C-alpha cells in the first residue's frame, strides 16, 4: 500500500481494509456536501489551537489558507480525491497535509471525526432550516393572500369528504396557514436546541489540550457549547427532531396539496391550477393534471420514511460513537431536500391558483349544509338539542323519501315545524355571518385570523 492510499488512522494496522469493507464504510459520495462546513469548523479549531499555544500565528495562518484552498477546489469540482478518502473530513485533512506536510499534520490535534462530523452536520442543518423556513413562509403568505381576497366567499365545509356546513374559502385556507405557523414554531424550538457546538468533545472524552470550547462555539455562530462530551458525539436527537419537524410539516403540505387536487376536480371546479404547475397526458390531449399537488401530497411518506430509518438506527444504540450513526446523513439530506423542493413547488402552485367563487356558491346551496342551523334555531326556542337533532334528521329523511328538499317547504310547513324563518336559514352568507365567534368562518373572524397570522409571521422577521 502506498502512502497516498494509507488511511489516516492506519498506524495501528498492518494490512489495508478489504475492498468490500472499505466500500461499505465510504461515505464521501454523500457527505461531501458538508465540505464548506468542515472547512469553517477546521478554521475555528485552528484558532483554538493557536489560542492554546499549540500553533504559532504563522502556522495557524498557513493551515487556514490551505483549508480554504481545499474547500474552494471541492466547490469548483477540481479537488483530487484519493481512494483512501473515507469521508469528506479525511479528504480535507489529507488535502491540507499534502500542501503543508508536518504543519498540516497538526490540524487534527484535540479533535476527532466524531465531534467534527456532528459540528458540520449541525451547521448544515441550521442552514437547511433557514431554506425550509423560507418556503413554509411563502406557502403561508400565498394562503393569506387568497384568504384576504376571499374572506366572504362562501363554500361547503366538509367532514368525511362530504358536505357538512357552510364556511368561507378564507376560513378554509387559513386552517392550512395555521398549521404552517405551528410548523415554524416547531422548527424554531428545534433551532434553539440545535445551536450547540460539539467541537472539542473529541472522540468521546475531550482531550488533555487546553482548548477554549466556548470561543470555538462563538466563532462558528453557535449559541452554546456542549455540556457533556459523550452526549455531544453519540446522540442524534438533533437529527431525529429535525426529521420529526420535517415529517409533520410535510404532512401539512400533503394535506394542502390534497385540497388543491380535490378542489380542481371537474366535478367541483372550485379552482383552476395554473398551467405552470400542471402537466398534460402523453395520450389524452385534453388533460391538465395536478401533478405538483399530487407529488407534494406523496412526499410526506418519503420524509416520514427518513424519520423512521434514523429512529430505527438510534433505537437501543449504546452511548458513545458507533459507525451506525453514519446512516443519519443520507436520510436527513433526503428529507431536507424533499421538503424544500415540495414546499417551493407547492408555494408557487398555491400562489397562482384561480378560485371560482360562483361554483363554490352553487355548491353551497346544498340543503344538507343547513341542517345544523335549523336544529340550533329549535334550540334557541327552547328545544333540547338531542330532540332538535332527531326532529331535523327525521324531517330530512322524510323529504328525501318524497323526493323533496328543505327548499321545497312552504311557510306554513316551516311554522308547523317550529322554525318560522326556516327558509331564511338556507343561505350561506347568512350562515357564515352568524358564526361570528373568534376562530369561526365569518368574514370578520377571517380578517382577525389574517391579522393574527401576520403578527406571528412578523415576529419571525418576515417581510409581509
């Protein structure tokens, strides 16, 4: 084995790894995306070594320059990786040593790949959360815009995918927006817990070198340093929690996408999807399919799968670093990429939707939507709700048997039933205005909700 092909940890060994063993352990193909963060972590560590008197200022400057050169080459695609480079961390260190020799070999004092990989990954995750938060906010803003325009647009609300009670389109869309606000809260809580530097924890027990871990954390932009070195290198709850937040958010996007696809069904025709976010059929010339909505709907399962994969790896794993933990990166990279892509596409799709208020209003003429209003009218006259519920149910069943509807009842029939103003209750605009309690579907409530969501988003520094 030549020196170029010798692993950085080979001193204890007399033979190289078997090719298949080396291939199984090689993570460079996916963790190379951590290179910019590995460089920054390396620079921060170099300055800690300098502060501790273990590097001269000149040596620290040389190593920082070499680290940045290697990082630039990797970014440009011109870095010459070695077959012995198991991961991006060893590749970068090898690149520095090739440039500087013994000076470069001082870089790794007081650190391990165990603490380095978690430092890199936390930095990457914090940047990924920034990008994901941006697309969630875009979705929320798109929903707010439509809600503002359709605070008074009546439509059927549904339960069990069946018409239930009249609501406003603004109210329905804000239900999705509130879910996204909670997603932002969840990611915000995760971020506070994630902004902790593991660098200096070493392999699992720090080192005998006097390194200032708090200064290193500050240099990297973390809010705190690790409290326990074993915990710092062996726990992956920062990954697991990120995936949990991502999975919940992907589920919310999936439900929004499901409504977009359902509302655009020709049988309802409540909304038209912009051509930029639809596709055609290779065989049927007339088709305009809601593919973006369908794909966004499906991606929730993929993100959940990533959460399950990492949770399964962590289950029952003893403390300390284990190579099992290498399995966290592909899953979290995939989940973050998937959520960002699905969220961006769905945000664009929602922002360009064209709603059809007249079609919604026609659908809101369905008699059954007002059965609860009629029962509550009986309640206001003193009838116990269970009796009112039964009386209205029997009335609806009787009318169906006679092939009639509530709209066919005469004034005399309404009076005899106990609701003299019954015909007036069969109006969607009146029904939603009557539901004026906070959080309800009335136009005033919708506008109050919009203001509340704008305040919530504004508190996150979002420009409305």
